[in-house]
C-alpha cells in the first residue's frame, strides 16, 4: 500500500474537506487544558553516508563518551548504546548505520534538551536519513472514551474503517484471573500503519512505575508508521519554522482517514450513520495539539539498570586490575558523592520512602499470617 498519507481533515458528517494541512504557526499553546498531549514515542532511521561519530556528535548532539558497546542485532554485528538510545553498525556495506529510539529512548533524548524533534528530524533528513518507523502517541488524561467502550463499538459494527480487522488483546494475571489491561489493535504490526488503543495507567501501575497521584485516567492512542508513511510524517514535523505544531492536525487527519466510530442508525448503509459525539470531541482536541516534550522523573531502579548494562563491566575491570582492592572503588564513590545534585537527593529520598512503605506493608502481612 504505497498511497500517500492524506492528512487533510474531513468534516465527519458531510464528508467535505474543511482545510488543507497548513505549515504555519496557529498559536497553539503547549498545555494540557483539553486533557490531551501528543509525543514522539518511537523513532528508527538508517543512514548510509554517516558515521557513528557523526551521528552521535553532529546529529544527536550527544557526547560520544556516553555511549558504550553492546550486542548487535538485525544483521548489524555491533552496537553503541546510551540507555535506551541505540546505534547499530558493522553490517553489510549497503546497510549503513541504524538509529533506534524506542519509547524510553525518546524520553531520554528529550531529557538531554539538545534538539527539538523538529530540529532533529530536519537534520536527519538533511543527512539523507531513511525512516523505517515513527510512532506518534496521543495521551488522554480526561476520559474521552474507554477501551471497553471502543471494543463495544467494534463488536456492535459501529466503526467505519479502512482496516478489515481489529484485535482485542487482554493481559490477564494467571494467579487471580484479573484483567490487568486491554489493547485494541487496528491493522497489522508489519503494515505501513497500525493504530493501537490501550489503558496506559493500568500498564504503568502494573509495572510499578511511579505515576503522579493526580493522574486518575490515562488512555493512549498510538499511530505506528513504517517506511514511506514514517518518512512522510517525519518530513511534516521537520517542515517550516513550526513543524511540531502540525502534529495534531496530522494525527487528526490520519485518524479521520482510518477510523470513524458511529452512532447506530436505521440506514442499511453504515457509512451514512452519524459520527459518535465522543469521537468528534476527541478528534477536535487532537487537532489542536502541538508536540509535547515529556521529562519523566528518573528512578533508582532505572539508574541501577543503567549501571548494570553500561558500567558494571568497566567497574569490574578496575576492581580486578587493583587485585580486588575496594579502596579504589570507594575513592570513585566518594568522588561521585561530591557531584550529587538536589534532584539526585530527591530521587534517593523517594526511593527510601518507597522502600520504607513496602517494608511496613510486608510487616503487616506477616503479622496477619497472609504470607507463605
């Protein structure tokens, strides 16, 4: 399927085109006033004429010393990794080098505050980057719809779509039989476009992720784009002075083209049924979204994982070189303590408080005979 993405927004009831996708700043503020936000949640691209050093220093604008060797994959024999930002290289000559930033990698890159996504994609494209995957996520903190409601609409034939099938996948805890999460998939994972909807709050809570107490609802709609469609949307983000402002209109145009939830009518032709009000409201909110930079609070667990993957072997090398002399390791730790910042102490205090709470809960369980 090679047709270009039609990101024009279509009036949901009349079918008439309301406007063309503009490339100018419409003055949309970076707020969550409507309970929605949009973010880049996955970016992959291949470079044929760029070295790993050039990619790290010039394009990503990161420190090459912050990248450590890791195992290769997908035909590349070697990899350089900084947290969840990976650069694969040493494959066939025609494979070039491959940049991979999954969800966490995107958040990590944003935290470095080096480039906006608009600037990054513009630079990547100027270096002839070939995008193989780009995911845009829309987070709903207001509750425009529930995943169960979406499933009911699909099963009730109240969806007009270019996709032929939808999949409803439940995450069930075997011990309790409790449904921990539901994800609805539209389209194949290998096709040029797939849309996913799921309960992000349940996913985060189930993985013990530190979620702010004021977040009581969090659904995520993800648009996964591959190859030509990924390249096209990356180009939109990189275009013009305010390319990031275009993301809401682009996502809205894609959703309008591929999904339209309806209110069941009497007409035998389902395409003439009216659009469901909840879907109209959601799309109207999405249309106004700019791209948001998300700075997530780091955790001790993430630091520990990073140490294990990136530093442990180097530390062990130093330890062995000094014949197991812990004094050398302690010197390094003392130097590190001098560099701790207020945000580091805040992270430490949160971790200790969390451990203390967990210990109290375990003690209560023991006293009530609930544990094995």
